């Protein structure tokens, strides 16, 4: 069977035309980038794991009434999704100080915020995805007032739900990124959740040890990226033998021991 026509390739995913009008196939890559693609690498099996985690999260969000682009998982690396017009904003929800907000505001990493904070970033790699205010969004018509209200309301509800979901498996949801799109029906559109929710776009810390279980391991050269992603999937119960997921779920403490002793990584 021939490969369908490619529509778009991003840093972590490729979009192909779907089998029906208004659908796309979303393919998850193993490519890893950080600092607006200044740092590049590969996390073996990341696409497989992110596909399963995102399927799991989007399905659960759909069950509580959050509209999403997700239709179904097709195979180990692909999902069938609804075609949307992506709103050019990254919506970041922060629960704990980490990452850029610490540098901007002089906060100590790990400091709980007084309440969950929503930030907006303009999606433009050439500009470094700058932080923007709601006034910028209105001025440049990146999203309407109604769309902003919908995105903010969904972001808070998603945060409340998945923070509890991760807490149930002893993972602290520090912050995460969302993207939304317009689903068109003739001249009418509504805002729905798009993109993915996975360790690529979330900061996830073990509640007991503080171990980072997300892409910060790649950003900071901590090592153990594959093990961390697999650990999140294992705790959520989404690893399946039929997916041929790469390798076993490693013990992160054992990984740290190997790094200290210089022992070869277990195959």
C-alpha cells in the first residue's frame, strides 16, 4: 500500500492526508528537539510511547466532554485525527515553578505557584515562540475573545483532570503545553483540543523522589530519556505487548547507578 500524501512535517510529528475528507493521519516520530530546535537528537521508541500516552489522555478527556481532534489510534505510531485550523498559540498551564518562568521571574524550581497560571506563546520558531499577552492576541486577531474564553476554560478543566490522573500514579504535573484548533463546519467553527499530550509537552516529576520523567532529561543531558518515557507509560498502564514497545521499562535508580559506575547500558 502506497504512502499517503504528506501534508506537513513538524519537529515531533508528520501529518498525512486521511482516508476521508476532513481527516488526517498523525505520525509520531522519535526525533527530539529542545530550545526551539537548537538542540536535536533521537529518543528511541518515543513516537510509540507518545502515541499511546496521547491516545490514553485524549480518550479520557473526551469521556469528560473535552472536544478533541482524536478519532482513534491506527497502529503503533499513527492516529486518525480530525483536520483543524491550528490557532497559532501555545497555551501553557503552570502549577509549579520550572523552566522559563524561573529565569524570567527569579523563582526557585519546584516552588508551588499560588494558583494555576495560564500563559500564551505565539507559535513562531523563527521568533523563539515569544510569550504574549491577551492584548497581543486580540490586537493581531490570532484568536477571538470567544475562542480565548473557550481555550482558557478547557485548559483549566484539562489541568484539573490530568493533574489528578497523574497524581493517582504518583506523578506530579508541573506544567504542560496545549494547542487548539478550529474545526470548521461550513462558515461555523468551534475550538477543540489538538496536537498531543505526552512527556514531550509536559513536565512530570515523580512525587516521591522528584525524578524528572519528561523531555527535561533530554534538554538537560540527564540521560535515561527512554526509561523515563516508558515509566510514565507503565504507570498509566498503556504499554502493550502487541505494540512491540522498545525495550523493557527500566528502573531509573538502576540507570543512575549505571551512569555513576560507567557500566554499559542494559540492552
